[in-house]
């Protein structure tokens, strides 16, 4: 049975600076919504990556329906959108669902 990982952080405007900008390790944010089919499809992959990359990459989710400020700041037009950050800077943005191997390639680039 699929269980969401407790390693995936919930990122909000209120903790964005602390969890993302000041993170000592790279961060991957998944901008998603409950009504988004492709978001649901990649959710298990995001959870697996959070487990596999624990301590090397921080993985977080941003609910676009609740975090309009972050959606505006990062110009999110469609979801899922995945954004990678390193040293507080946005280094990569991927729009749409991707395979696990594609996402691992992305993460490995920034470790």
C-alpha cells in the first residue's frame, strides 16, 4: 500500500526561507494540487526520492491552492512544476510529470 513519506516537507510562505533558501543541502520543490492528475501520478516517486536522498537532498511540496504568494514568485503556470534550489538559488525548473530516472538524474547533478 502506498504511504506518503514523512520525509517530504510541506513548504509554505512562512517556512520557505528557513527550509529552502537557508537549506545546507539542495532542495527540490514539487508544486502540486489535490485536483491535479499528473501530480498524483508522480507523488509516490517524490516520496521515494525523499527516502532515497535523505540527508543529501531536501524534498518539499507546495500546495498551489494554499500558497498563492509562492506560485506568483516562481511564475507557476501549470502543474506539476518541480524546481531545484542549491545554495538558496533556483537552478532548474521542470514542468510536467517525469520518470523517476529523469528526476534522479536531476538530483544527482546538484549533490
